[in-house]
C-alpha cells in the first residue's frame, strides 16, 4: 500500500478548514489508507493558515503552505504537487463539494494500476443558469479542441507519482491542470460523483473571475483563438467578394443603392472584426511576455514545517 497526499487549495476558507481536515482524515483512516493532508493557502487574508498551523501541531499528517499573495487556483495546485510526498496525489476542493468518500474509490483504482483517475461530475449541483450555460459553452469548445469530454470534469482527481513528476517538468508558467492530466496520457480511468452543497462560507468565484479563468486557460492550452482569426479573415474575404460582385452587377443594371449605408455597415463590421482579432493576438503576445520573464508560478511566504 502506498501513501496518499491530498492537496487542498484554500482561499479564505477559515470556516471550512477544521471540518474538511476532520472529514477527509476520518474517511481515509477508516479505509486504512496512509495519508497526509496539504492545505495550500492561496494568499488568504483571514485565519485560514493560522488554523492549518494549529491543526498541524496537533497532527503531523496535516501540513500547509501560505502564499505571499493570491496567485490563483492553478498555482495552488502546482505548489501542492511540488510539495507533495505521497506515492499518489489527489486534489480536492476545501468546501467538500467533492465527496471525500470518492477518494477511497480512486485509491483502489490506483492500486489496480491506473495512473490518472479523473473525477467526473454526474450532477453539477445547484448553479446559476447563466453560469451553467457559460460553462457548457467553454467546456464544449475545449472538448472539441482536445477531442475529449471536459464538460463534466473537475480538478478532483488522483495522480500517480510518475504523472506528478511529468507535470512538474513542464516549463510553462500558465497552466490548465484540468486539461493537462488528459494531455499527459498514462493509464487513465474515471469515477463519477455528485457535487455536494457547500457546508460553510461562499464561493470565491465571481462571474468576471470565471470569465478571466476561462480566457486564461483557453489561451494557455490551445492556439484555437489564433486559428479562429484566420478563419474569420477568410470568411470576411468571401463575404466582401460576394458583396463586391453584387454591387457591380447592381451598378451596371442601374439599381445601385444610394447613400453610404452599406459602406458604413461594412466599415463597422470589418473594423469590429479587426479589433477583436488584434485583441486576441495581443493577448497571446502578453502571455508570451509573461512566459519569457520566467517569473515563478507562486511565492511561498510560510509553511507549517518552519520552526
């Protein structure tokens, strides 16, 4: 039997830390699984890390990392992967919307030889209809690009040590963990789970934050938006040719439209497409600039191992 490290990204989760540690610990202990819990405080400004420190003093199986500021969930996950020592590593949300009992099922599949065990949502739980529609569109696009169904996937998964080492060797700073576990390959399987209701506190995700997260993950993982610019240009060229032929025909038969309405509309459409295309290319240039600077994904200000 191998040891499991459970990574728990946490941002201002002071209301959940103690219960989360208790529930996950009891679940794994009752199943006879050797484990340790690693809370990654993503620049929390409340008592999140203070509580983790207190728990760590009472139980050495509980540890924690505190970031110098908020670097985002992706950074928190990769920090957890780097600090994890287990033979297998699981990632689970701090609010227990990912059921801890599923970790046992994942662990058994890992013992059978699977190296990546994905958590697949059978039900998404209660969500804002607009958010649900936005998520469906985003994951639909990503799924078609990757040839994999990402619509019901989550960050809830278990990885073998060799998979963790492979992900840590990736040089890029902007990552999309949810998709990278698919991209990495290895022997994979999945388990299904129902999203539970949050026990305490409120979700830290705003709609604008989710939009930014989607844009960041899309551009960090695929060049599809850049290809879309080319496709848009081809479509506009075809449209312009058709409209140009129609305009010439109407002119020679004497029924050309008077005024500048058509010209103004064309300028607005083409101008809008050009600005969107420049925005997409500018965003990719910004991401390249961020990568070239080579700044770390995160900065750790404190750990529970410090005396």
